[in-house]
C-alpha cells in the first residue's frame, strides 16, 4: 500500500507461519520497511511447577538466544534488516512498540478455521481492540487450513462499509490493495431490519412504517454505492446491498463471493469494538479470510 511508511510484523515461532506472514506483508507493500518482532512472555516460565530463580534465569537466557537465532535466520531469508525480541504481555507490548516507532500497519498471523479468535493465541482480541494502528490479520497455512501462495492470494477483495463520512478512507485502502493485486473489488453495505431497532414492540404495529423505512434505506444506500462505484471505477455488479444482521450478512457474502480479503474500518482508541456499531466482534471472529482493519480518522 503506497501510503504506508513502515510495517510491524509480529511472528510466532512456527517457521512456516512466520514465512507466510512476511511473504504476505511484502506482497502488499513491496517497498515499505518491515520490522519483525516476537514477544516473549516471562509468565510462561512459571508453568513448570515451582522453579528456582536460577532455573528461571537459565531458561530465560537459553530462550532469548534461541529466539534471536531464529529471528536472524528468518529475517535474513526475507531480506529484512530490522528485528527485535520483545518481552512482556504480548498484545500490550506489540501495541506499545507500534506506537513508539510509529508503524502504520501491524501484521499478524491467524491459525485454524476459527478466524481471528486464534490470532497468536490469546492476544487476538487485545491487539485488534486496543491498537490505533491499521491491522492486517493473515490466515496462515496449517493442518486444517489450505492457503494460496502469498503472491496469488488476493483475487477478490470486499470492503464492508457503513456509508459514514469515513467510508472513503476504507475504500481508498481497499482500492489500492485491489489494484496492486489485480483483484476484483466489491462493496457491501448491510441494512439492519427496522424491527431489530424496536425489540419488544409488537412488529405488527410497525409493519407499514418498517417496510417504508427499509425501502427508503435501500434506495439511498444503492444511490450512494452507485456514486462510489463510479468514483472508484467499479462495475455495477461489484455493489452489494443486503438486509439482515450485519455480521451474518458480511460472513455470508464473503463465502458466496469467495473473497480472500475483508477490508473494514475501525474507530478511535477502542478499535474494533466500534466497528459497524456493536457487531464488531461477531464480524471479525466469524470470518475465515484475511482481514485488513483500517483505522479511520
């Protein structure tokens, strides 16, 4: 992405996964400097019964040496000069390092079929919800996951947009990615049914109003999306308007279209908690494609 100045790639100790994360990061931003980090959590040393201080220090020293050797070989293989072993709580340490060094994008790997719930173990939610940076979460290969080579992976990109004032910020990034990857770009807006906003009220008393409301919302959304499709040079078939629970409609659209990357917007310091209203967690945790979370301003 042309607008990026620097990338922070957080890797685990699975060599295959780490290679794929770095290949994917380089694919999206070929000329952008990348810093690689691994976070060593000292609390893991206390899971061996009742170790002495000397044993902990010895174990810590050996792990530091081995991880630094691993990072050296990994980064040499990918032509990356900057790397660092960090220590502390994983999510907070990654976030703080990205803030201190003003990285534009944090890149992480996801494992398994359960989407971002398994991102670098239990740090997933904390990293995504707490950072003010853009985040790219990449599904990595594993025993239950097949992925395309990094150079060929992004064929269909979907931007889930709420048609707010920040929509263009999300679409700008999605457009850049799709152009760089020669991928199809689609836009999706989900209209929440009128009855969902008035839970507890007899829907029969609101049926006519609800139908009119949803019809008008659909009409306005299609007009806005049409204008956006012209602005970004997208064909009419790239525009998708659906009615229902946003997280389910987004997940279903990804499956139906065979999308490889979901691009979404995040707001403020609370990250994905404010994404598309209150459905953020359900959207993110339910998808099994890569996710690029764009922090809008």
